């Protein structure tokens, strides 16, 4: 898949799934804006992308902060002149029972996971309208489709991402902006490190995955590459679950 001359912003991309997506899009030829709350690791990824003959810019962005988001778009257009692709990947997960989860935990999760998608999409759309085309990819979760215990805020945020994806697809189709989501299953990243280090938990998780393995960030990056490319031009409003078959039962 060829993304030559395209400009892609990937939020929360200093590590994990976001980093794998940034690298996959860069390998396909896109210029990448590596955006995250922690700039040090972003700069490291910029160097990695340059080492494979790509072009990238690091931008410190808290996706829940409208000023940061607006600056992210401004710095992108200053450096690369346009935005073609936005991957709303930044997200947090807190495993807490309803008894333990606080109102602040709930608000913070919704602010980053859901409001971040809203703010970044709202800010990027005028640039995509100028291009006459665009691709927005939201990273949801299987936890947006079914319930997971002790994850009320996370499940609420990811379920809302699946439906805001449908709404934005409907609203932005007139501008040829495709809006789709990816629903990862259990993927090996820092987010799931503690869960997967516990042998019993890992076995229980594996028992729910028909393809019998934990997912890799690259599994999600492959789906993102497809949804960012012209090959998916007639697809909008969907959530593509990349979960080893978790949701089949
Ligand atoms: P990760 O390794 O924890 O990476 C998430 C990245 O987002 C981190 O670099 C984090 O930075 C950044 N981030 C957090 N808050 C931010 C904010 N306010 N603004 C900008 N960046 C922020 O997690 P991951 O597993 O790669 O997850 C990526 C996405 O996939 C998330 O949306 C997650 O919900 C989703 N997902 C993951 C899984 C899985 O099994 N791993 C499954 C389903 C869905 P800091 O660490 O510095 O805060």
C-alpha cells in the first residue's frame, strides 16, 4: 500500500500500538507527526523513521487539551503543508471496580479516550476539507462492544468511540472523509503488561481467543495501514475488530 506524499498524525504514538502504526505508515511512504504527551520518546521515534528514509516531526500533545490539539495541527501544516490521515490512538486504561473508581478517574478516562477523539477530529477536518479527501481512524476496543468487569470508564469511552465513528462518517462523507475505527482485542503493550505477566490471567485471556495468541501492535498497524490507504476508499463508519476472533463467541 502506497502512502507516498501523504501526511499522517498519530496520537499517543511514542510507544505501543501508536508507535507500530506510525512506523507502518512511514514505511508506506507517509510523512508522520509523532504526537504524544512525552516528547523524549517521540523524538526517538522520529529518528527511527528517519533511519528508514522517512520524514517525521515530534509534537508534544495532550489530546484532551484543545490548545495542544490546535498547536498540533498548526505545527503539522507548517512543516508538511497539509493533513491527510489522523489516527486517534491515544488512550488510557484503569482497571478498577465500580466501588474503587472515582469520579476523577471516570472524567480523566473520558477526557482522553473520547473527548480527545472529538477534539482532534474537529481540529483536523478543515484541513481535510481543503484536500478534498481524508482518513480518520479511531482506535476503539473489543471493550467498546462487550462489557469487561472493573472497566466501567474504559468500556463507556470505547463504546462511545464506536458510535461517534458512525456519526462522523455520516457527517463527513460529503467531503470524502472516511471515518473508521479499529477494535483491538488483547494486544501485547505496556497497557496490558501487568495482566499478561500474571500466568493465570494470560491463560484465561488466551482461552477466549480462537486464534490462540495474544495480538501484536503490528496486527493493529496492518489494519490501520489498510484504512489509511486508497484501498479502503469505499469503507466508512465501520469498526474493524482485530481480536483473534474474541468477539465470535
Ligand atoms: P500504551 O502502550 O499505554 O500507549 C498509549 C500511549 O498514549 C502512551 O504513549 C501514552 O503516553 C499516550 N497517552 C496517554 N494519555 C495521553 C494524552 N492525554 N494525550 C496524548 N497521548 C496520551 O497503550 P496501547 O496498548 O498502545 O494502546 C493504544 C490504544 O489502543 C489506546 O487507545 C488503547 O485504549 C487501545 N487498545 C489497546 C489494547 C491493548 O490490548 N493494548 C486493546 C484495545 C484497545 P503516557 O504513557 O506518557 O501517558
